[in-house]
């Protein structure tokens, strides 16, 4: 799937979020629950010690709760996409290399509000992942959990609808994957 078609699919899937946000009562200021959808680009510099520079389209779907204006917990399903390349490992002719990974992450996010609508964010958490990789047709399936962290920014178009952008580092079986995410968040519920 190309990045353009993936962006079109995500754009269409965000329409219900935008309509719900527009219909939500503006007077409610405290909306601690949220759902979010993100599309991103994941880049990898090596797989199993084989240097390469490849990227893939990825997505993340999540939900969470704001304990305070400055602290949130979230959980998300993450699909880091599929990396496919051909590399020269010194065996004569180039060999195919493939890798995929999906997982579930739980993160704590700190927020620094800068005015009523804009905020900077930093998060840290754990990704429970499963992955498949193959080099020249020899594959392996693995699973595990690793630390994840990132930084980002968000802009609120009213109390219910927020757009987000962030960079996040995932480690999957000793392979570092850098993700750039663009997303939308729909906030709901009333603080007690």
C-alpha cells in the first residue's frame, strides 16, 4: 500500500471523529477519556545486524485517560508495517530481507500546555510485540517486550478534537525503529 492511499484511508476514517467533535457541546471543558487514530512512517537502519535504510507505512489505534492536565495514560494497538529490501551481505548476489512487527503499547505521557490549545508532550512506556523476519528465505518468529519513548506536540480545535504529531522510538528484538506519527484524538466524558 502506498503512503498516499494509506493517508486517503485514514482521512476518510477520521470523518466520524471530526463530525462527532463538531457536534459535541463546547461548554464541557474537562474531557478525560479519549480515543485516537494515527498514521505514520517507520524507518529502520538495520535488521539482524544487516545495514539497510528502509521505511514503511504504519498505524496506531488507541484510547486512554487524562489524570491531570499534565499526565495521561494510554494504550494502543501498533502496526509498524512491513520492511522489504534486497541487501548485499557479501555472499555474491543480493538477498531479500523482510520484517514485520505489531504489538500493544502502554504509555505514560507528560504534557506541557503552552496556552489554551497547544501543548508539548513526552512519553515513555512498554511495547509488547510480535514480529517476523527473514533473510534470504530463512525466517524467524519472535515476541517480547521493550521500552518505547517519544516526544511530540498537540493542538486542540476545541475541547473535543485534538490533532497530534510525534516522534517515537520502538525497539523490537534489538532493532531500533523510529516512527513519525500524525494523528487525531477525540475527547469525551466529564471529569468527576
